[in-house]
């Protein structure tokens, strides 16, 4: 069994790596927004640029999800559950890791909300997957 102190150190290192990755992603998004702002001579506000990216992501996500054939639904639900489990890990880090107290109360509240919604998604996904797999079992 691992030493608890070593586990805590690994968890802190993972949290630091996640924080660094988030900072790099934010810097990249800021750089893209600044580039768009400069390329259009200030005609596009960075907030509008990010809002447009979000709107495009929603449209692409909608068409991807509704284009799935029913035969692929069960494997897709399993992948969705795996993605939600990653969200749960991030939400747990946001809500209550003792070593990560840099977040505001608003961030902790959003992390708790993400934790609740992702948990509902995971358990609901397992229930739907179980029900769909039951349709293929032989009766009697």
C-alpha cells in the first residue's frame, strides 16, 4: 500500500499540473481573443469572440448528438459516463481539496453544482444503459 504522504504529494502535484494546464488554456484563449481583436482593429470584443466560440460549440454538439444512430447509443452512453467521471474529479478538486484553497466561494459553488449534475448524469446514464441492454436479453 502507498504511503499516505506520498499519495498526498502526488495529488498536490496533479492539482498543480491541472492548474498549470488551465492557466495555459486560458492564456491561449486570451491570445486568440486578442489576435481577433487586433485583426479587426478593435471591432470584435473579446467577450463576443468567446461567446461566438461557445455558440458554435453548442451547435456542433447538438448536431453530433442528434446524428447518432440508435445502435451506437449504448456505447456512446458509456463514453459519456466516462467523460462525466472526469468532470466529477475536477469538481471534487474545485469543491474541497484541502491543499487547494486558492479558489473563491463562487468557484466552490460552481464546482459543487458541477459535482451534482455530473453525478446525476453518471447514474442516469448507467440506468439508461442497463435498460437498453435489457432489451437485447432473451426472455423466458
